[in-house]
């Protein structure tokens, strides 16, 4: 493969637990590299949102998978550099960021039929190359041959505080203890699910972001990507 071919097909995979800062860092890294951002977590949130909208129980894996198979999902950058999620022509970027939909995404993503329904969608987006993909199984399952893989994490207390501040910025006030309990619940569910559990890929670079600014994390990741030809 020539260097130009390698660059055009390069994928950066960023995995990690809830509240680790993946969305912020991935968006900033994609901008720094001139890459497209693929937010796999947002895709599962959209599925949870649409399933609830259609009256489908999140615990019913087959029914949720049927919903997932019908959705047209894509991403678009807005004028401020934000990554907008479009589902069936509807902008769901704000609607999928509530605590309830976050929990729903964690529930539906544990169902093997749902993951199977969305796997090819994610991979087809990645085939376009020059993509920063973030999620929980991006480097282990979706893009196992990604040119650069990172596992971004932070302490539970730090992640809870970040999530609480994020919700507050969107006008959602939630007790910090409730936020932490939600994150611990998601950690347990994401790490113990039978299919594609959250784990660090063997060849991923671990980044503990406690005490680090997003800018410092992005600088570290960008340097690694460039060293690897991305």
C-alpha cells in the first residue's frame, strides 16, 4: 500500500467508558487532522430514541434491531464545528443527549441483533477513510485494523463531574450522586455484555485524562496518529 493509499484509508479509533471525554476529544482531534467524525455512541442513542418513539421496549433486542435496520443515519458538521446527527432526515443531536436516552443506548447496545444491524453501517462510513471513530468497541470490533487506537478513560469521580457539567450546560440539572450512579451502572453493563464488551484493545494506547485538558489529550493523540502515517 502506498503512503497516499494509507492516508486515504486511515481510521483512528477511540474507545472508553461513559463520561471519559471521548466526544469532545474526538471532535477536536478530527478537526485538528481534517478528518470526518464518526460517533458510534450517537448512532446507538438514535436507535434508542427511535425505538422509544415507536413504542418498542428497549429490552426487546429483536424488535429494536428491526427499528435499527430501517433507519437512515448520517453526520454533518455545522457552522460552529459541531457534529450533527441526522436520522431519517431529522436532526436528533440534542434529543439524544438526555440521561434517559443515554441509559437506553446502553441497554439496546447490549443486544447482539442490534449490534449486528449497525456493524455494517459503521464500517461503511469508515471505508471512506480519514475518519475518527469513537465508541466502546471501535478498536476491538468495528475497526480492528484501525491505524491508531486509543483507550480514553478517567476516574469515576472525574467522569461524573464532567457529565454533570455537560448536562448543566444544556439546562439539565441532575444530582451529582445520581449522575455517578448512572455512570457506574453503564460501566457495569458495557463491560459485562456478552457481545463486544467494553475493553481496551491490546494494541491501543491508554490515555488517563485525569488532570489533563482536552487540548493536551488531543495533542498526544495527534502526534501518535502522525507518527503512524495518518
